[in-house]
């Protein structure tokens, strides 16, 4: 099984700001969330993390070696990093939601994100078919991985919300990936 874990809370997350490549640390609550995840999730055979510190710190709570994979890094929000979504003009939102090849203010496109995350999913699929793989990552890569599993376009990202320290589960079956959980609270993740 492939368990997609969003890192614990950070200050920018708490305040609803875009948080891409800026490397904000976990809050005290974020550290507690990381340990709660490790306590309730099945013991992983493999732990993979985004290279960003908030993800690596969450992954370290599992007490196992962590394999860092750049493909699981959060979307690069360009000049929007650290800013509030309300700072984006409505006409820009409309284009961003409609065109996966558009990245406002130097942001990475959803198409580019989708391509790298799909490659990362394919790379772990064989391991996740026979063991438990935990990937600690961010909002946008989780949405892209779910789009991969469901074989839907990357625009589906605009219709999902991923909570801090939430878990999504994809089982790799003979018929293909099956989404078993989405955005589950760690206390209910068994």
C-alpha cells in the first residue's frame, strides 16, 4: 500500500498562505502530528520524503531511514510563495484553474508537477504492491498522486483540500491503483 502523508502544521499553513519551496519548520502542533502519524499508521517498509525540512521532520518520526526524492517536493509557487490566496486576482485564478500549462508569477505548472509525481508514483508502485510505503509530502503532490491513481486530469487538484498531517491511501492491485482513503485524520487511519 502507498500511504501519502501531508507533513505536520507550519506557521504559513496555519495562516492559509501558499507554502511551496520556502522551507518553514513544523510548529509544536506539527511535531505532535508527526509523532501521532508514526504511532497509528502501519509500520512502513520504506519511508520516502520530499527534501523540504517540514516533510523530512515529519518522516523522521517513523524512526526509520528516510529516502529523499525531489519529485515529491511541493509545487513551486514562484512569487506567490508565502502570500495569501486572496492576493491572486480573480482573472489569474480563472486561468490557473483552467490551464494546467499556466503558472502565475513564476509558479510551476500543474502539468509539470503532475508529470514528476506520476513518475514518482510509477517508481514506487512495485514496492507498494507488496509492502507499506509511506511518502511524506505536500498538498499538491498528494493531489497529483491521486489524479495518477484515478487516471483523471491534473485540474482535479482544484477540487480537493488536503489537511495538515492527513493521510491518503492508494492500494496497488492487479486492476490498477485504487484510492482507499483520502484526507484521513491519523487517529482514524488504521
